[in-house]
């Protein structure tokens, strides 16, 4: 029988481990790391931004690089630490598990098309594709470009490195985004 959130918390709270992160070549920090105490479960999940489409920033996006009848690809509003970070979002206000058959059928080929467009930017070594659904109810899928030959930035910590690294120069960032847009239009 599956554990309740309370049973999970009781079992895990006194037995947290700290993996040897400082030994991992992709870990962005030096020094010891200590796990935080595990907080008990809340009474109910907090609401995400844009619930039911009300006040949803993804429904009225800025920085749209490319779009079709059902999807939009947008950039962040300013450069971050990695060469390209873009988000794919449906035009309709739906969350990932609520994609209808039409959107779901389009998604797979579109993921590959965007992956290829981002990976063709000179200097990109790999593209991470991720979906986190904790902040907003509107589906958004991340494409995070890792610089080539920067092996320390590979793997699941690329998103953290994006926050740690100094922002990509504005001119370079805009040129990278234009290359992605042109690849999708071509």
C-alpha cells in the first residue's frame, strides 16, 4: 500500500542523507553541504500561478520567438548564464497532464524540432529538456543549452549553473535566440 505524505515524512525526516556532491564534477559549489530538515506535509497543496487561466502570465506571453496555431516558443525576459534558455508553451491554458490528443500528438515532433534548433547554435554542446510543474498551472517545457566542452556544466545541475553563471552578454544572447528562431522558420 502506498505511503501517505505523513507516513513518508515520519519515515524520512530523521534519516536524510547528503550525497557526496562535492565529489561530483558537475556540482557548482565548493564546501560541505548539509541537508535541511524535512518539513512536515502541508494540509493542502498551495495554488500555482494562473490557476484556471486567471492572471496567467503564460497565457499572454512576452518574448515570443516562434509560434504556430497551437504552440509558442519564448525566451526569458533577459539573458541568463547559459547561451540559450527557451520555453515551449501551448497557446491554450492547459497543464501538461491535460494536453488533448491533438496537442500531445504535436508535442513529440515539436520537442525534437526545438531541440535541434537550439543545438545548432554554435558553441552549444547539449540541450536539456525539462518540465517542472510546481510554479504555474500552464504547461511550459524548458530547453536549456549547455556550452560545448564545458563538461562541468553537464547533467541535471545545468539549471542551477544557469543561475550561478554571469549572464550571457545581451548581444550574444539575442543573436543566439535569432539563430533558434531562424532554424524554426526555415
